[in-house]
């Protein structure tokens, strides 16, 4: 850009010298040179500070790495690279048979558990009845023991009940007491098994229902679908491959359909002049001579050269000596989306602030001149 401005001034000077027949001597030539240095230098400082330019710009986009949620053999890949797909359309299919078998198994187990709930209730009632019967037997044994013991005490040596008979009755009573305790424990166990509920449902049924839901989810994940509207940017997946839900190993690169964004790296000198909503223009190498318009969307509030993360090594000072630039995102006008450019194309951007607005005309002229220079391949 600076070279174009210098060449333009040089051409104007030559024209003035020719038109007005000004002689070339030790006064006129240095005057023209010094005047050019002062004029061009002042214009460059004012223009670069208030209307910054960046040759380091590019259309930015985000890709979604598609990874399966379950492991399995790929049986179908109906998509094609660079084709557009709507949210929910199938990208590829994993063999669902192993997961369908698990679903069938869990459904059978759930049906069995549901049918066992009335049986648990019947077992509780049966245990309760056994406890009542055992309690009655215990009471009879207790009465018999007490009767023998009382008769033995009253009769003394003439008692019709011998000491051995009293002892036998006592052991029968104690045995009945133990049987009753066992029956009560079984009754309590049957009651807990029947009344073990969560949210009004038997716990075993709830467990199997949750396992069935998980199995159904895994079965559903065998059909991998487009998460949003977009295009398949890269496709190396083929039938017969094993798809594994491993981190950092995507099988498809999917690019969502989003509004285009141009990002540019600008020197930090002009940061206090830039603000959201400023007018911007940019050119792309793919279309020489065409200037697109846009607006500053956001000035990214972080610069990567200043980032540090905690780790086991000492932090060095190498980043302190790196020249950093601020990142500015620009929203192009709708006209830009009408061109079928590849995503990620390079660009050159100029931003026009409200300060020294009249000087911006020079930046606009230089940007358009650079757009025509894009026709010359050796300059890239």
C-alpha cells in the first residue's frame, strides 16, 4: 500500500514537472522529494492510525468433528462430500444388530420384573400368614409350658408333671419362639422387597427401565445424524470401517451453515480508534477488482500471545518478544454470501473510523488499487 502511494506521488510529480516545464536541478528535485516525504509520511501516519489496514485477514468458520457415540461397524455412508444436509439427516449408519439385541434382552428382563411385582406382594401376604400361624403355635406352646410349670410348682413331689416334662414343654416353647422370630424376619424381608419403590415404581423395575432407556439410546446412536444444517467438508469414512467413539478421532468434518465472518489481524496502535459498527471494506484474492463492504462486529478481547496455562514447567519470556496483533471480526454485507467462495479464503481488510474521515478516501483508493493488483499472480 505504501509503495502504491509513493508511486502515485511520483507520477504526479513527473506530470507537474512535464506540464509546467520545471527544470530538474538541486533545488526542485530535493524539494519534491522532501515534500513527498513530509506529505506521504503525514498521510500514512494519519491514515494508518485512524483507518487501519491489514493484509492478514481471512474468512473464519467453525467445523464440527463428527464422532460416533457408540462403537460398531459402519454399514452405510449415504452422504457425499461438499453436499449440503439439513439437521437430522443421516450421515452414516453403524450396524445396529448388537444394540438391538441388548434392547430385546432388556425389554424381556423388564417384562419379567413387572410380572414379578404381584408375586412379591403374594409372597409378602404368604409370609405374613405364616407369621400369624407361627405366632399362634408359639402362644399354644407358651400356655402349655406355663400350665406344666404351674402344676409342677403347686403339686410339689405329688405333681402329675415331672420335671422332665416341664423341661420338654419349655424347649417346645423356646423353639416356637425362634420359629416366630424367623417367620417375622421372612415377613419383613418380603414386605421390603414388595415396598421397595422409587417414584412409585418397584426399584428393580426402575433399574431395568433405566437400563432399557440406555440401550435404546445406544441403539439410536447407531444412526449418526447431522447436528445442524451444513455441509460435509471432508469424508474419508467408508463401509466396513470400525467407528470408535475415541476423543480427537472424528470420522467426518462437518461445517455448519452460518453467516460468513471475516477476521483480520490489526496492529495494536489503532485499537483506541476502532469500535463496533465501524465501516469496513475488504478484498479477496479469489475475485480481483471487487471490493466488499461490511461492519465491525467485534474486537476480540484477548490476544493469544499473552496466554499462559498452568503446567509443571517454568514459564519463559519468549512470548514477551513476539509482535502481537489484535483480532477484529467483520460481518460482510449479504452480497458476499452470493458468491460461491471456498470457506476460509484469504482477504485484505480496511476499517474506516469516524476520525479524520476525509483521509479515508486515500485508503479506499489504495484498497481498490490493491484489488486490481490481485490479477498479477507473481505478487502473491
